C-alpha cells in the first residue's frame, strides 16, 4: 500500500506563514493498493490538491472516497475536486446515513444553488453513493475495509484497511481523553474504556490518529471529540501499533507547536521503551508499506 497526505489540519483551512511545514488544508489522505487502485480518506480542502494532481496525471478508472463524518472540514473539498467534472471518471462516495438522510443528500447539500453554482446532479463524472455502517466489512479490490464507531460529537466512522499482511487504521475525530489530571497517565484506564478500539488498532502498521490538542488544553475540551497527544501515545502502546501518525491538528497550532507536540509524544513512547515510531503528518508526505 501507498499513502499520501493532502490535508492534515482539523476544523478549518489555515494558510499562512505559521503553517507552511505541516500544511493548512483539512483532512484528505490518498491510499493506493498494490494495483494502484485509488481510495481517498475524507474530502477536506486537501481533496482539491489531490484532484489537481489526478487531472495533471491523466485518468483514474475508479475513485473510492470514504467519508468519516459530515463535519465541514471533512467534506468541503468535494465541490472543488476536478475529477468530479470529468465525464470519463467514476467516483463512489461511502458514508453513513445521518438522521434518516442518505449520503448523496448529506454531501449534495453543500452544492445547493445558494452555496455553490453547480448541483451534485450536474457534475460530469459518473457518481454513486454507498451507505455504510459501523462494525462492518467492505471490499475494494484486494483491500478489506473494516469499520468501527469513533467517539466524536457527531456520528463518526473509523476505518481499517488491510491488504495482504499490511494494515492501516484511520481514526480521526476520536476522543480518547479519560483522565481528570494531566499528570496521571493510567494505561489501565485507557485500556478499560477503549477496549474495542485498542483491539481494532491492534498490531497495525500505521495508526493515523486525531491529535488535535496537547494534554493540557484538551482538559477543557471534554466531549468535543478530540484527543490529547499523551493519551494517544499510551493508546498506541496498548494497541501495539508499529507507527503512530499524528493528524488533524488544532488550526491554532503553528509549525513550532506541532514540532513540540511530536517531540513530547516521542519522549513518552521512548520512555516506555515502546519501539513505536511516531511521525507528524504533513502535506505531501508519502508512506510506502
Ligand atoms: Zn474534523
Ligand atoms: Zn468532526
């Protein structure tokens, strides 16, 4: 499998001098299986850049876009995705029903005439919309896709993609925060309250996880559906992941702040002799596995 990050920021795009290193676009990750089939994780503003890249490099037989949830930062790239306007493309969107509404309606809303000049029914590509559920298994070519429920302020799906022996988990907009004090790290408590997700991530090659906040600022944000970096470090130790990828950064965090977040996370992983490699995702970053 191959991964490329096109957007790594949470909540809202933040262009500017302080976000050059890690990027300002909202979530979008390209996944390719060994046959080069294209799977896209979330459709934040990073999707626009991916679309330009696809248009410049020719045609894709089929594009599969998985939407974790419908918060604006995860869907806002769709109207600006160039392949959507190309007749020869076939694009399938996968997402969950919400309040009785189907995926097409949930995504199409943002292209209603009062928001955008082109309606979802007027795009050139052949589009289809697939309702998916949690605790389910899907197949895209030789890639197995498994789903679970994340802990977020709106119903959100977390995904595991398996090809042969390689496994990646995409778990963003997920709250692991469980402690009352920033100075008490109880691995047992984290395990107890996140058993299902620990098991889901168990032994994966790459865990791409929400690390929206540092451990102090997350304390005032209980119930917002995001995670502090130290809790995440312990979660990844419990899950015995091979590589932890920090993702979905606070839009207020500068490059220097994310450098510090990474350094702190690494120091916890190292002090516990975890052997886990930790990297901070940034736009343009590629991973081959
Ligand atoms: Zn988000
Ligand atoms: Zn969200």
